[in-house]
C-alpha cells in the first residue's frame, strides 16, 4: 500500500531563517506531487506541483521554492522566512487529477 | 470568482439529524469530484469520491449536477464523530490540478 511521509511535524523558526520541508511517498511510481499551505482558519492554497523529476510548477510567486530530486521526494524550501509563511504545510500525491489525492500528516510552521 | 465555493457554516446539528452541504464549481474542464473530511489540526482525508450517477457510502450520499455545476453531500443520522470540516474538491484536466473549497464546519451536538 502507499504511504506518504512528511517531516518535521512541527517547526518554530525565526524570521529570516532558511526552511527545508521534506515529503516522501512509498509504494507508488511517478506520482504527481503537491505542496499546499493552509493558514489558520483558511482553505488550502496550492503552492507547487510536480508531474515528474525536476518538473516544478509554481502557483503563487513568493519566497518559497520546491524541488523534486527523486521520483518520490518533494522538498519545499525558503532562503529567508517571513512572518506570513506561518501555516500548516501539506504534501499530497495522486496518480492523476482524475484520482483522489492523499495527504501527508503535515508540518505546522510558526515563524516568529 | 473562486474556482470552488462552499458555505463555511458553521452547521450545528443535534445527533441523529440529517444535514446537507452544497458546493459549486466554475471550471467547465472539471473532471473529478471529491469530499474530504478534515479534523482540527489534521490533514484532509478522503471521505468519498463523487460520481455522475450519485453514490452512497453508509450514512453518506454524494451527488453531482454537471449542468448546474454543483456537488452535494448528505449526512444522515449524524453522529458526534461526524464533527469536522468538510472540504469540496474538484480536479481539472488541465495541469493536473485540484481546487479546494474553504470547507464547511459541522458540529454535532449531543
């Protein structure tokens, strides 16, 4: 069966510090991968998605970037965090947009 | 205009009640439809996919109206454990993307 992992589960970082969040998927090949952010009491905002290694599409221009160095690994990064980067970061995978997405447990980021 | 719109609620209903949520979508290229459930501070989890002919899973019934571009979820005989936020999700052909509603909050009261 397929599983999706995210780490860390929680993170508290000062403004201006770098960020690296990792997501890995097991039990499937060539998944579509997604990074979402959910601010407190808000809906999910799509940040990046990837349909293959090295292929990244950005939905929201900001100080975040994403990379997919391996088929089942998706990384979200920032060189300098802003206060507005605080939120619940969710990684998800799917076979295609015709199929349901499966979410990782998420990383709760607080920028102080 | 938002891609997917939901009434945010909150819906506060007594145990045993029937409650219905609606969701509208704007993209005519939408090809897949889902309801997710999200508990507080947790990730969304798939509740059910929504098929053109409508589908039922126990106490839950989902319907799709492509002509009017809306999706519905009916919960019968509400349980305390049904308390959560329900997200309407639409998948589109172009770009392998999904669009999420902001969610409808449900609290089932004893």
